[in-house]
């Protein structure tokens, strides 16, 4: 079962995004969670830059340890996450992409949620606020709340559960929170296909299901490695999205333009790494 000890390691893979990374770190500097550490795995071609270095100093000044690691040569996204997880020591790990701004209180909310729900992972799906006026009712149809602790689920491509991915498009969760008329401080846990860019794991659950050790089975150019890891955790421990989302996507161009290899197509189908 998930831990009840405090402590979060925030794991951030980054590459050539100094402005975005500085914004991500600024969001972390505004958190009120009492015990967290930041670990950066940097694969940039250039130095991190003055804005990033300043925000690292701000975090350290307020007592938040920050570790910066170089992870070269580049071996793909799954290896980046594997490398970060190996540095982690806290009971819970937050995989946070380098183009996400978190609202104040986000870490505390995620931590409270995972303890309350007693599951393997919880997440805030980042919202693209440029889509605030783009209302998509059809994409909200798969929304379904957990009425108790999340149950283990198998999420297979083409299944009804897989269709939940549309919930996280554009600014859908903003519109959903408004439709539900959530009051300040109120939150809901809901069923997910997966959550990108901002996911808090129970570290023991993630490691028990293999973490990202499957990186050796993937070509360097791939995407969707987080989907594989989340599905393995959810299959055994369950998982949930948290509404309203406290994560904002900066909407910068992707640093992974080659998305031809989806990790779940390789790993789940591979006889050496069976689905069950």
C-alpha cells in the first residue's frame, strides 16, 4: 500500500528550454509543501542560463534542496525518467515536465490526494489556457468520478477506458470544473487513461511495477513512455486524475518532434515484456 510518510522528490527532465524551465522552477518556489526536493536531469546543448540559475538559488534560499545532473549521451525519454528515478529517495515522486507551471498549493493537494485515495498515482493534467474559449462537450463525455479509492484497471488501446484521453485536451478540465461548479478547496478524483507531464507516484508502487527499466527495449526516438509506466502502476494499484487541475501547460513547441514510435506499441506487444 502507498506510504504515509511525508516527502516528495520532484523529478524534472529538461533539454534546451531555459525560459520554460525557469517558469517551472518559479512555480515550485511558490509551493507551501513543507518537504520536497528538486532533481533536474539536464540534456541541454547550452548552459542552463541565468534565469534558471536564479530560480535554483531562490529554491535553495527557502530551504528546498536542488540537485542538477547531466545525463549524456541522450538515450531517449524513458532513459531520462529511469535516470531520474534512480536518484529519488522520497516516498513519493512527482514527474514534472520542464514546461509546466504549478499553482500555489499544487504539491500539497497532490500529496493529500494520494494519501487519501491510497492508490499508486495521482496527477494534474496540464491545461492549455489559450483554449479557454474552445469548449468541446463531446470530449468531456468519458468523465467519470471515483466514488471511493481507485480500483486497479487495465487500460487497453481502443477500450472505453482509453477514450478518457480526450478529457485532457486543450482546456477541457477548466470547462469541466466550471460545469461542476467546484467550490474553492473542493476537489474530485476521476478515472483516467493516463496523465501527461505532472504525475505523483507512490515510489514503491512505481518501482515494484518496473519503473522505466524498459528503456533498453526502445529506440532513442520514442514517446509515450510515461503511458507504459502509468498503466503498469494502475493495473496493480489504481490511479486517478485530480480536478480542478492546478497545472498549466506553457504551450511551447515540443522538443520531441519525432513521435512515430509509441512506447506502448513496442513494450506491451513485446513477448519479452508481456502485458500481464
